C-alpha cells in the first residue's frame, strides 16, 4: 500500500482501476464518466471523496468542472486525454497547477505546451491487454464473428456527429472555401489543413456557425471545436466510401449502429460491444481496418491498439506515431489510399502465413508497450516526481 | 564522339557546350527555330544534317521536331529537362525508341516512367564549378560595391497572373472560395503535392463551361494539369511578393528582376543581370541569397540553387524535396518550410556567420562532387551507351 487514495471515473474496462491497485493505491470507483456529469454532481462527488481523504481524481479526457472542483479542494486531477483536439483543454481550468494532463497525440501535446500549459505530458493510449488476452485464450474462435474483413466504427452520419451537415446557411464563398479543405483533407494525413483557414474566413465562420461554449474558454477553442466538426464530416465521407468499396468487393463485416441506407447493399451487424464482442471480432477477422480521424494528427488511435492487442491483423492509414513504434509489414500494414488498400487486402488474403505472422508480431509489441498497466505506471512515475 | 546540340533559349547552354567539348566531344550547334513548330522543312533540314555521322543529339528540355528527326535517322536523342511542367512531354513522340529522357525533377521522372517510356532517368542539373570559381576570384572593387548585399534575390516575380485572375473573375462565388482555399493551402502547406488537392466535380464542370484553356496548341493536356499550372504560377506570385515584403525590412536588400514593382519597392530593384558575367558575382557578394522555387517545379532542384552554391554563395531556399536526396538541412543546405518561416531563418543566418559559412562550404563540396557538368554528362553517355 502506498497510502494514496484515488477516485476513478468510469473507464472502458477495469484495467485502469486494476493498474492503480497493483501500484498500491486505494481505488474508489465512481460509477460515472467524469466528463459526462454536470457541474453540481461533480462538486458533490469531489466533496464526498475529499472527506474520505482522496488524494487524486482520475478521468479519461478532461472535465473543466472536475478540474475546478479538485483545485478548490487541493486534490490532484489526473486526466488522460484520448481525443484530439480536446476542446475542454482550451478552458481556463486547464491551467490549474493541480492538473496532470496526459495527451496521446504528440502534435496536440506540442500545441498545448506552446499555449503555456506546463502540466501537460505526452502519453500514448493503453489497452486492457490482460483482459483481451484472457478472453481470447478462453475462446480462441467465435464463429459468428469470423470474416475476411471487418470494420468496427462510427460512420459519423448520425445526429450527434454530423454537425457540419446541420449548418443551414453559409455564404457561397465560404462554403466553397471549406469544401476545398474538406475534399483536400480527405487525401492528406499528418497536416491539419483546417489550420490553414485564414483570419477573414474564421471571422465569417464564427458569424455564420454558432457554437455554444459557456464561460471560461480561451482563444482557440472555437477553432478546435470546428476542427472536430469538419474532421467528422471528412470521416463521414471517407467511411461511407470505404464501406461501399469494401462491401462491393469482399466478404466485409461492418459493425456500426449508424445508418447504412446510403448504400442499400450494405448490411451492418450493429453495435459491437467493446468488451463482450470486439476482441472476438478482431481476432476472428483476417483483416481489420483502421481509418484514423484527420484531427488526430500524429497519435495512435485506440482502435488500432484494440485490434492488435486482440491478435487481429491491422491494416491502417499512415500515422506518424504508429510508424515510430511499429514496423510496417512486420507488425501491421499501412495503406496509402483506397486503391492501395484493396491491393493490400488482395495480397494478404492470399498470404495466410505472412498475415498471421504480422498479426502475432503486432500483438506481442502492443502487449509489451501499450498495456494500460505499463502506461499507468508511467503516470504514477510522473505524478510522484 | 560527334554530337549535335540543339540550342533553344535554355539557361546554361554555353556551359553544357563547353563541357561536352572538354570531354572530347566534337560538338556542332543547331539553333533552327522552326524545329519548335515543327515544320516539315525544319525536320528535313535536321535529318540532312544528321547524316554526318553523329553519335548523339543533345538538348535541354524536349523538342518533338528533334525527336522525329532522330527517330527517322536512328540517332539517340538525349533530352535533359530543365523545366517543369514541360508541355512537350505530353506529346506522342515521347515514345520514340531513340529518346533518352533525363529529368531534373523526380516527380516528372516518375510520371514519364509510369507511361512506360523505355529510357527515362532522373538526373539533376549540372553546374560548371571551375568556371564559376574563376569568375568569383579577383572581383573588381567596382563590381564588389555594386553587388554587395545582405540579402539578394534574382528572378521574376511572376506578376503576370492575368490567366488566374481572368478565370476567377468568371466563376461563381462558390468556386472562387474553393480556389482561394486551394491557393491558401498551397502557400501554407507546401509539402502537399498538387495531385493531392481535389478539384470537385462541380468546380471542374464550371471551369470547363466558362473558360477556354490554351494549351500548347497541338498538345492535348488534361484540363486539371493546365489548371494546376495556372494555380502554381499564381501561388508563386503571391509567395514571391510576400518574400519581397519580408526582405525589404533588412538593411541591404537587392532584387534583380525585370518584373514591375510598386513604387515604394523600386529602389531595391537593380534591374536584370547577365547570367554568365555578373550573376555569379551577385551570388558571391551577398550574405544570403534567397531561392523560392517556382511552384510549377514540384520536386526538382532548380538551376538557381546550384548556380548560387557553385559561385560560393550562401543560399536560403524553400525546402524543395529533391534537395534532400543530396543535402542535409543545417549542414550543407539551409531551408525553410514555408514563407511564414522565412523571416526567422533570415534573422538566424544573419546572426550566425560561422554556421552560414560552414553550410556554404559543405554545400559547395557536394555540388562540386555530384553536380559538376562533367559528372552529369558522363552519366548521360553511360545511359545512352556511348
């Protein structure tokens, strides 16, 4: 026991909770996602646990209300951000000395460091490798999840994620301007073209597209939020394309609860449960596709790590950080565009042995370097320095 | 070796000629302007000339009239590109088996290779280091004071953007916004190769409807490629203008251009300078020479950069991709990613003289060993097999 008490917001699995316990923390689990509870509930939660002597609060992503409540109560707030850009980081509350903010995307980390946030750190995402390993070991194959190619993901054409489509009036000049960015960004990874939008055009956007922020947000918040909205629009176009093309050519399993009526040939298998189904899908599919949101400039998205940690073969767009930690065609495979994706699919469907070797190598590496327990121990090191 | 060199308005023709001769070539020069069209007569005249036991025909860039004459007389034709895009490369004559293409731009090289042309090679441009060295020794006091500068820029400002401006004037507000965004992205994210920019079907259709594009008459070039070139030139104009605005803040800034400048900027303009006699002195006597590669050249190392370095000048250049095949940033070349970085880089190199000189010297050593004319010409001979 290390005499430290930590309050954990709800996470995907018990992995984070277990990792802190293994490090000797007394762990209290709040049953809610900390970024989804309102201001009042947040304060109540903190006040309750303050009385019980909690030293730390931990959440995935950053809640400005929690940051304030912790700051007021002299509790350390640890936030591990798995979204990029994360608009809440532009709140004034992000600057509190009581925060420890861990960002999975290195480019995003640099942006916030340049804004003068001294309490930000770079830390890639971790996955619950232990849990997935156990699940696969218990049930090596589950027939109904087997497929040649699988894609698990949001198509961004649902209500919550298609905000750009809801913009009902833009001057034509501005519409053309943003469309050029959207269509070009589809073909380009690693550069954020949304950041090229000129000052005049930003003013026009702010005039015609109103985004609600509430108080306490600094300059840059609008641009970050708009970046998310436009990235989601791009993702929508890309993923709809991807589904149509793959569905037309291959034995393709799609897991999404989004509407697929844009192409009547496509049948979705619905939502895939993160814990109960996803590991078997990735392990049972010959090839798993990852296509990263453009707003994630350099970072390794959760999906890519999920796939590999479950023993799945990963076929993904190029991300700088994936290339830094993993070797192309040894641990996973990059595709350059849809044409190249299909060529690689054709190849790897024909070359079972090689494909399995790659999946195995990627899995080993992910379990070694991207486990939640490893990442949490790195967090532990930093907060105790 | 009996060589015919076709000369037409390329920089550095004299250097190529001298070096071919110094390598033992018996070189004749051919300059018939009617080859450009080409007229039947011009082709016949050249064919007659070629009956005199020639081993090779050489030119900068590519002329289909020359290619036709060479094909019909079965003589190899080495075409060494100095420009991009080269509209003449969109002609069917490129498939002649007698053609040997030496492309200075690696993207241009790839495009030709993709067309399954047999003899295509990537070959950066050459520079006559020895001659340039001689010119930059014993410079008279007069010339020194004429050319000494903190910052120099030699080149066109691409002021004639009429093509772009005329087109935009005819388009809808939507298309205008679309095109301005494209120009803006090109300015700020130069590593985007143009082929990665989507021109939506809607904008393309409007372009086809409202604008008549003049290609090179007889050559069919894709609309997108022609349009790409117009946008590239517009972006070059914007960028070079921004460069002038940045450089004018410095004490001793000299620009050598025949482009018209705003009245306030006229005082910086020294007018045009002779390529052979005085340009090397400009490069040599300036602390920093700016190179902003013309945007139509997507990857290739422009001749300007090599000339500057060979004249013992320090060049601060945009980060043209092919440079990094040979030079190392901060060690043998100084580059900037985009125009927004230029000012900081100028300040830095103005303050760090030793580093500037080291980079200059390292760059010179590389140019001397890799880009010397004789090295390049020998490569041409080897590839052609003579």
